[in-house]
């Protein structure tokens, strides 16, 4: 899988976990995560973007 991520371009991985983030960061791959949290008593969601 890492070989594909090293190719030029923007890559999306759905449902990754912290272990995957650590692996990508340790491999020197620029990594951004987006956490989505439902706002209580509302149909809205909060998107939290983090660069690693």
C-alpha cells in the first residue's frame, strides 16, 4: 500500500486509525486527517482538520 501512496497525487484513505497515521508520518508521507463529530441535538457536524 505504501508504494501507491508514494506516487504523485492526492490520496484518500477512509476509516484509517492512529496506527496508520503513525506509519504514514514515520514513512515521511505528508498526512492530513479529518475527524467528523456529530453536534448533539442537531443534524450538523463538526469537521476537525489536523496536519501531521
